C-alpha cells in the first residue's frame, strides 16, 4: 500500500481524461507553461545586458544608480539626543 503501480496511475489518467476531456487538459497545460515562462521572464533583471542575463549575473549597484534609476530607500532620522 506504499506506492501506486503504473496501472493505478493509468486508471486515474483515464478517469481525469473522461471527466475533463483532452482539450481542456491540453489548455490547462498550455496555460501552466505560459505562466511558468512569464514568471521566468519576470525574474530576469530588465537592465542587465544580454551577456549578463545569460550568465545569470546582475549589474553592480553603482551602475544601476548611475543609469538614473529611482532607488527606493527607507531613510531613518537621526535623533539629536544622545
């Protein structure tokens, strides 16, 4: 009762195909693949050069600031009392 055999998985696959139909399963697969592709593209650094993006490296912080990008930094006030 530990793991299922290939026959169990085939029966489950046939039941799922009968319930949803092959066209709907194909559409779900295409949607899932598109979502994964979109996620991977969204994770890429938009300012990295093509060579850097392929190597998986990011631009240095000084380069990002020098390219007139907005840097979101949370500034804290110094208290005048010690």
